C-alpha cells in the first residue's frame, strides 16, 4: 500500500479537525475517528504527532501535551522525530 503526500495531508486534517478537542492549552485527541467525542488521548501517544510533517500544528500540540505531562523520557524519541518533521530543529 502506498500513501501519497495528499493522502497524509488529508489524514493530518482529519486528526486536527475531527479528532482534536480544539483546546490549544490542554490538547487531547480521540483515539479513533469514530470516537471523536471521547477526547482522552495525548497527541504523543500512538505517534499521531508524526503528522507534523504535513501540518506543524501536530508538533505544536504534541509539544504542549509533552510538556504538561512532565516530559516523560519514553516520549522523547517521538517528540524529537516530530520536531524534525515539523522543521522545528532547524530554527
């Protein structure tokens, strides 16, 4: 199976427009599109923030959640990869 950039942009849009609770200070996400009102998940979980390559907001929301959660070491590799994909390491 091959995904195009357009496919991944659409996935990022769905994640940010349907699955996000809309709160920039305390971002939470549904784990599935079908559960778009059950906002319990962190953007760092399940690697959803890797979509930051297609929408930088994914990284910014993940960074907020990561910081609020006390910057757990287990999530650091995912956060670094998200930062790289978002272009945040180049600033």
